C-alpha cells in the first residue's frame, strides 16, 4: 500500500481546530499510530451516541478525544494514501488492529468546491479491504460529520484508513476532529445491557399490606410478565390462514406483524377496478384476534417490477387518478387498523411514480395518506441503509436528505423504516447509522430483518443475534420485524422453523432472546413489606400469598425514569 505521511512542518497545523491535508509539504516519513489491544475487562470509555446531521461552520471536538488516533505527543498523525486510481486520499496509518474488537470511527469532513461530495471511509488491512466503514455527504464551506466503524476477522499489523470521494474525482477533502475508539466484545455487550436497562426496563417496588393497612413482611410475591411493550414480530403470508399450528406458534411469540405481499397493489388490484382484499382481511382478523399490532406494507412500491402491469401503462391524469384511488380505497377500508403505513417503498433506489407524475408525487402520496388515515404513522422504508454503506444510493445521509426534502415539500412523514436484509452485519456501522438517524427524533423501526441464505444456518443464527441485540439495545429503535414468513418452499432468505415448526438455529436465537427479554421472578417482602425488582416494560400479573390469604393484580410498566410503586392489599 502506498502511503505518504505528513512532514514535521505540518505538526503545528495539527494543533489547530481543523486539519487540512492540502497545505502541507509532503515527505516520505514514518509516523507510528500505536493501537493498544483492548483488554477483556470493563474499563475504558462508554460508547458515545452523539451524531450530527447539519453542516457546521466549525467542527465539534473529536469523540473520545480522538481515541487511539492520538499519538504519544498528543497529536493525530495524518497521511496521504494513493488509491488504485491514482488519487491521493487523506489517511491514517494504523498498527496492531485486533480481531473481534469493535472500532468506532468518526471525523468531520469538508469538500473544497462549489458542490458537495459523497465521501467514503475505507480500511485497507492486511489480507482484506473493508470497502466502506462509513460515509458522509460532505458540503463545501462547512463541516459534515462522518460516523462509522468496523470489526476485523484477524489481527492486522499495519492498516490504512483513508477517505475518498466515491466518484473518485480529484476532490480536495479536509478532515478534522478524527477519532478511532476500540471496544472489546465485553465492553460492547456491557454498553448494550446498560442501554437496555435504562430504555427497556424500569425499577418497581411492590408494597404489600393487610386490610388494616399494616405492612406485611415475609409475603410471597410472584411476578409474571404477560405482554411486552416493545414490538417484536415477523412477516406473515396467507399460508398462515387455516394453519392452526402456524397461528399458535406465531401468537405464542410475537406481538407485531406485517403482511409479506397481501396488501401490495399487485395483490389487491391485479386488474383495474377488480379489488380483492379477501386475504388481507382474513390475515388482519387473525392478528387482531390475538392482540397483535400490524404494519401496513405497502401503499406504493417505486420499483416498476412490482408495480401492476396495467399501472405501468398509465400516464398523466390517468395515472394520477389511479394512485389517488389506490390510497383512498386501501386506507379507508383499513382506517385505524394498521399502526404504520410504508407509503412509498424504496424511493432511494427507484422512482417510477416521480418519473411520470413529477418530483412532488411522493409528497402528495404522503399528504393524501395522512388525510385518509390520520392515526397511522407514515414511514419511508428502504434497504441498504444499515446493512452496508457501499450502496451510494442509500447512504444514511441520502436517507436523511430525502426525508427532509419530503417534509419540506409538505409531506407528513413520521417514521424511519430500515429493512435490514443483511449479508454479514457490520455492527459498529449499524450503530453509527442509527445514531445519525436518531438526530431526526422520529420513530425508527427495523422492518424486514433477515440474514442472507448464502451463509449457512449457524452463521445466520450468529449474525441474527448480533443484529437483534444491537437493534433492541439502541435507544432510538422503536420496534423490530423479521422477514421470515413461512411458505411450503421455505422463506425469502431465512426461516425460523422447518415445516413442522421445529426450530432452526435462527429460531433458537429468537426464542432465547424473547426469554431473555422477559421478566419472571419472585421472592419475599422485606421487613418494610416491600418487594423490589427491575422488569422489562409491559404488562404483568402479580400474585401475593401470606399465610392463608392471597391476591392477584395486574401491573403495567411504561417507560419512566422513576421507580414505579404499586400497593397490593391482602
């Protein structure tokens, strides 16, 4: 790998608020950034969820004070890396990167010129190159925040982390406030558990007294969670209809669902005016009878392949009338019954309707949908946002820019849908993307989680567990849906069970996590007649027995920073 490092004459510049790579004389010098292996203990900084989406006149201070990029003199050595296309890219020379360590990378980036540039961070390690570990749409004249990360499979004695315009233009890039912070597997898990404790659980104290109001010590208290507050579910298909085993298996586990295809336009109106909601009606009856919430997926799909053939032949006023009829027919029929609607699916990758109806078409879809069903939360839904940053069409900044554009155009857009069709997840990148989307302060749902069928069942299970733990623990994620509808020939990419509803490895992961994320416990009241516990949010059955007296009551735990107090009278 070709690396040119900054000369000592540039060191004074490194002390300034920002660092520009384009004003230093270059010499072929060796500057070492020594990365110390992360210990297995819990020591070290806590993960910083900070992120920024606005372009700022001055960059913020580096996260973790620069982390391990800072050398012994307190500086951040910088370099140029000559890429395969001959472009010299701002770079950091790294040593002794360790396998399985979670590395969180961030910096502020500015592009020189009149426009903006999509800048990608790449890691060239020994034996492998991670093409993308983070991206930012860098503006000119202001600083934009890049946040990403990576995990290596094997130790790398020397590596280069460099930033380059995705279009490989000779764009001059300035970098400031760079940081690389390593976390051990144990540290990362500890931070997840702490986030779960503060966001998904709440402290409770049960006070037990007799009929006269006297506190009862030594009473036996049994706590059993009967429902979960956090929505966790799966896609279903019409194959669940009439299948008692499938229905029981699903209802025993999940409190949220989405219909795989049965609400899509090609399914409900295969020919103009020939509406058929029979399957969707029956599936909705199943979920509602089991107190399962359902997402509406989708009103429109921007990919022309999945647009009804008769719609593809329309244009102008005829197409406009058809889409208006579609929204009004669908949402008036199911008004108030679906908690979400994916209004215009995968609009970062496809633009069937805007090509034909103009750039305001999507905004009009959202506006009409909101009028038709004001109680539903309206979502964008997109792939390759958390799965990777290598897809230039759906980077985190592309998503944010499109969302803001729609809202500025009058769209009532209230939710962020991330599909999550993973091959091999990059968990630090996934967290960084969620951090950045969190700045919009909108509900974030992982809407179609699965792992590619191109990895074996054991790796599917391993990767699925990583994704689910990261999603459940992230403070801004409001729900998780798996894309695991069961068909006679299997599932889209990943099944949880076989055809007899015996668990596959991925199904074991789901069952084990559901058990872990549920509270069941018991014990005796103390000398003050109190029994305290910390439970996952949701509804509980509380049973109390003291001598020959007993009682049962219900308790609902909603999110709150204070201890929940409940009194039980015997």
